[in-house]
C-alpha cells in the first residue's frame, strides 16, 4: 500500500505520520456574531490542545431537502463573515463551492475549497477549483466506490491543482440511511492523498424527518474514534452551540461544549495509530 502524501496548510502538514488535524464549525453560516464566538471557542480549544485547526462553514447550502429550508447568507455576505473570522482568529477557513463561478472569489478567502459529496463527479467544478491553486477537499459521494474518487483528483490535477484531500462521509445503505465502511479510508489513502473523516455527516438519515435530514448524533464520538483508528489524517466535525436550533443539519451536529473532550480523545487515538504504523 502506498503512503498518503501530505498537503501543507500554513505551518501544518496533513497526512501520513503527522498529528491529527481538525476541521470544524457550524454547518452553515448563521448570525455573524455567534459564528465569531464559535470560531473563537474552537480556535482557543485547538490552541490549548496544540492541534492544527481550520474553521468550516458554508455560505450557501445548495442540497437542502426542502425548498423552504434555510440555505445561508449567500456568497458575498458569507465570504465577508468567513474573512472576518479568519483574520480575527488567525486560522484558515474551508467552505463549499457548488458552481464553477464560485471558485475564484472563494479562493480569495478560503484556503480549502470543498467539493460537496453530491458533486464529486462534476468535472467543470473540480477543474475550476483546481485552477485556483488552493487545497481542494473532495467529499466522496454517498454513492461512490472509494477507489473511484481518484477520478475527481485527476480532474483537479489535470489543470494544475497540486493539493487534494479526500473525505469519507458515509455510504447509502438503502433509503434514508448511511453506513461507514472504514476500509474506504485505507483505500483512499492508498491513492496517494490525505483522508479526512467526516464524523457528523456520517450519522445522517437523509430526509428522515419528512422535510429535513435527521440523524443519530450520539454516535458521533464512536464513529470519530473508529475513523481516526482506521487511519484518517484529519477529522471533520460540524458543531453548534445548540444543535437543536441549528438552521441546517440540526440532527447531526455535535454540541460545542463536547468538542474539547472528543478532540482530546482523538489526538490520543491518532498518536497510537502513528505509533503502531511505523
């Protein structure tokens, strides 16, 4: 099995043999003041623990279950919020891109452009993201075999993109249910790119409430530990001060006050994985 290469994000390397890296934040941008408070809390925790951190939130959610669901503040306002967070907290930011024309303006603010799972085969989007020169995080589609994600990386790299990560976020198990095949983490790492484990989207039950996506958030810590044990180089966690009132993914975000204890656990799991993998 080949060794997953690294991506470099400021002073941190993400990849084989490196400490765990954390990507975290609310699913979608909400009140700017609260988003800043969340970012400051997450930054403080990660500084305290001595772990690399990237703030994540979406300015627009383009794959909501219902047309009546909250989609976010939009690109212009959202990028301003993300830019303010990045500057005030001194951290990189990650956000989703849904359209090729999003990529260039988003790359002026975000150091990681994320390709949503449903769009992981969209050639024009992947190429536009690759042309920015930013890190591109491709979320593996819930419908996609792990080894087939290599084609997405090929599209990014065909236009000069040099830093690609893959994210495991669960696979459809019939209607309205997901499961995680942890073998996929090793399969994707063998393709030569770092792998992120998305522990919060992996507990979703798409469309299960009738008009929104439900989930089993009590399983987030278990799946996160399994993902890191299986070799994930980074963990992706959607967090909210009060998940029940979150405007998106209320059924699968974790409480902000649970973040520190879980990340501290995951750091130990990563250290053990690196030790036994030497």
